[in-house]
C-alpha cells in the first residue's frame, strides 16, 4: 500500500488534475514561473529571518538599556 503524504493531500485538494499529472510524471509547462516563485519565496524567507534577528537584537539592547538605567538609579540612592 503506497504512503500518502500530507503535501499530496493538499496538492490533490488544491487541483486534482495537477496532482494526477504530477503522479504520472508529466512536467509542468511553466518552469520559468515556478523558478521565479521559488526564488521569491527564498528572498522572503531571508527577509523574514533578517527581521527576526533585528527584532531580537532590539530586544536585547532594550533590556540592556533598562538594566543600565536600573543600575544607575540604584547607584544614585
């Protein structure tokens, strides 16, 4: 009995004909568009990772500023 993956179910539900063509080994005619979409997803992933890293750095700097301010205020007492 063949193994059915979740991605296959999603592909089937999205477009049964495309799923069948893929199972039969028929190659898509819009390879350039697929490659462009893949590159777009890669770029988006890089931007998302970059934003996450910048946000993390901002939080670390904010925490450092709060700790420095707290230490300064405690030293003034």
